[in-house]
C-alpha cells in the first residue's frame, strides 16, 4: 500500500491523521464548555427552565466529546518518542515544560471539576456548581493556550539559545511563551472553536425547528447560535487578517504559497481567487484574479511590491497546491458563515427567524462547516511551515527518529482502523443524541455516575431457603 514511501513521509502522514482526528473534538469542546457556562449562568439569573433544559442536554453531549478528545490526543505524545525522537531531543527543553504545564494547569482543572459539573448540582448547590462549570470552561481555554504556545513557538521561535549538544534551551520564558505569532494564533483558534460550536448548535436547533416550529428549546438554541454567528464571524475575519499580516512578517514563504504567488510583483500583486497550481511550470493555471488586491490586503497599498516563490530555493518551498487550496477552503467557509449569520439577522428583523425553512436547511448544511474550516486552517499553517519543524532552524528531515518505513506503515494502518472504528462509533453516538429533542429526559446516558464495586447498595437477600432444597 505504501510502496516507495519514506519513513519521514509516513510519519508525517501518521501525525497529520491523528492530530486531524483529535482537533475536531477540542474545537467543539472549547466552545461548548463556554456555551454551557453561559446557559448555566442565564438559568441562575432568570430561572427560565428552557436554559436549564438546554444545559442538561448539551452537558451530556459535552461529556462524550470531551472523553473522545482526551483519548484521541494521548496517542500524539507517544509519537514524539517513537517517530520524532530527534525532534523531541532537540526541542524538548523548550516544549516539554509547556506541555507539562498544559497537563497540570489545564487538563487537571477540566477533569477535576468535570464530575461536579455533570453530576453535582444537587450535591453542592447552584453557586458551587456554577463555579465548577466556569472552571471547566476556563480549563479548556487554558489547555488551548498552552498547546498553541507550543505550536506558535515552533512557527516563530523566540527566547531560546543553543547548548553544546545542539538542543534548544529556554533563555527567556516570557519570550518563549508569548512568541511573535502566539497572540494571533490563540485568538484565531478560540474564535474558530466558538464558531464551530455555534454552527453545530444552530444545526441541531434547525433540525428540531424543521420538525416542530414551536419547540421552545430549539428556538432558543437556534437564536443564540445565530447571534454568535453574526457577531463572532466578522471578528474572526478581522483576526484572520491580522494573523495573515503577522505570518507575512515572520513566515513570508507560507503566505506566498497561500496566495499562489510563484512570481514576484514589483508594482502590486493580484489576489488569485481560484486556479490550479502548476508546480512544474511554476504558475497558476486558469487563474481568476483581481489585480493588485493582494498588495492592498497584505501591505495596505495597491502598488506595494510583494516577493514570490521565485526568490525561495526549491528545497525550502512547502507543498504549494495543498496550502493554496486549504487556505481557500478556510476563507470560503468563513464568508459562508458570515452569509448565514446575516441571513438570520435579516429574518430576525422581519420576525421570521423561526419560520424560514430554507434558512434552517442552510444552517443544517453548515453544521459541519466549523470542523472543516478548522482542519483546513491547521493544514494551511502546518503544511505551510514545511520543510521545517522549528521554522528556519530545524528541518523535518532532521527531526525523524531512526525508524524504518515498514514499521511506521504498520502503525499507521493500525491507527486508521482503530480511529475510524472507535471515534466513528463515538461520533455516531453523539449524532444520535443530537437527533433527540432537548426536552428528552434520557439521551442514552445515566443521570448519575456509575457506582464502583464495593459501594453498590446491598440488595435484599431472600430468606426463603426452599431454593436450596
């Protein structure tokens, strides 16, 4: 199946596969945890039972998604040791502590309060339960913060030195953590997580509105999700623009690939909307472009010069076609989200938000859009960083462990089979839960924790000894 593939290529594909499966769950749980905190807070403030019903509904879905996110992410840490041991040795003094902080300060925070949020309202009271819900939401954001700090340092390394054996060592932790691309990447990812959750909630609300227009919980969740879409999507577009400008400053080759600029432009570069990258001939075939608009967006000047890939050695170029198309998928979905949000705002203003069945169908179609956009964004940023693991300092080819291609291929096949079986089943279960109305009393989960052996209430034992005769 993988004849001719190198160990490096297979290891890259294996990590890409596992991280792609993993990222869809945190992208959902980050936004959903904050949504649960909002629902719980609104219920405490208003005592409107609709909010409590929605909280109970979505917390069960969150529990399953959170569990799958944890399990799917564990495997990646082992790959650092099996497939990328050279990278782990060289960059470990910097990224190792940051990943440990993520576990200690974020994951323990989430897991520690999760049980209280799920099962503890009747045991600890409303105020402490609200605190636990907030801490779970805060923990998910902290987890994203540390992981994005690690990734951002690999993209824009800062605050480091080199020791005598060629390892990166921290010299200024503030510069390591708050490296040049970290603030932009963090804001962009958190807003992406919120939009991902908003469109999932909108799709579920739309589904139940199509079945029953008077469903109070469906109306409430659809309304809240559409407010999130119309407010957050413009902020995300602005954050993405700022992130792009930061990338142009620190990783210009990635921007060249995103824009499809094979040639330099001395008097204003066009914005290529669509086309087919021709890497052999170093051009974009069948390009549909707007003259000078790329210079206006990236330099705020129609005639500003922009360098192209003709200024970059061939062995330092990323895979152009992948970066070119993944970037357009992400941006296209972002504007589609904005369109749905504005459509909902228009229908809300006319008092038809809950009656427009075409809007509800569109919202259902956009349900997976956040996941696709997140995956496309990560493909853009990670593939666009190639051929480096630590940008400009450590090549991917110099980061691979001394492993043979057949061994990596065998583990890759095992991951593909297990991931599709386990997480496919988990995703199917979540979809079944979403298919039920929010007012459904049981979604397939118990209302309390399972009791461990030894504390199960004693069952009544029959004193009729006739059964022994």
